[in-house]
């Protein structure tokens, strides 16, 4: 299983992900406020695509949809330096919950799950436009269902998330931080 991304070394346990005011463009900062990762959703693409760069603007990895207009599909995170897939993010579409799985790209084995903590907010989000004003919170668990961390939204003009990783021994931090950006963009939070 490939889990490292050559261009990144994410060692902190807390990150902040902030969306640009204009479009699905994001930056992630570490606990000291240093930019460690930037990502954006490419516009006007048949398949959704999110290129990510390191703190210096060098290519780090790309997340690309497996299909065209994938409502409940998979997104492969590929290391730009090696060209190897690192993980696959699977969206399990449901009106009752927002749930994503992080899987091994070769064996399809489950590595982690990201699931909304508040089912009511998820349901409202699918039916009522004002639910987008309520910050989302997600729990991250490993393949055994053990707590790994959380992604917690903040009240702000721009989508802002605190990503806390309590125990990522078997879950790549890069995938968690990238997932926070991709989930926000795809779900239109």
C-alpha cells in the first residue's frame, strides 16, 4: 500500500483548511499558521479534478473523479512525483448522511471513513438551502471503527475547517487534509 506523498511531510496533528471567497480554491495551514498545502477544483472539466501543490507551489498530488458527473463515485489521489495512486476517496451518497471512505487503490481495502456527525444537518442540507450556513462536522474513523480525528467547520464567510488528527497511525494525513477540501467542494458545503 502506497501512503506517502513524496512532496509532502505533514507531521502536525492539527490543520486549518480555508476556502477562497470566489471559487473552490483551498489552502491548508499547520498549527503555526504556515501554508502546507493548496488545492483547487479545475473548472469546466468533464471529470472533476483537484490539483494540489506544496507550500512552495510545486505539484504534490491530484485528486481526479473516476467518472463524468459522478454523484456517488470515486476520486483517486495520485502522487504527482511518482505517478502512483495513493488512496481512493469514495463518496457514499445518501440523503441521510454524508459519508466518505478512504480505500487502498490496489486492494480496495478500507483505510478510513469520514462521516457527518449530525444527521439532521445532512438531511437539511439536501433539502433546504439554509443548511449550508450551518458548519459541518465529520468524524474520521479507521478501518476498525476506531476514532482517528475530526473535521469541524467554523462560522465564517469562507468555508473554514479545523482538521484534528488524534491517531493517524494507519491513515495517511495527506488523504485526510485533501479529503477535507474535496468533500467541501463536492458537497457544496
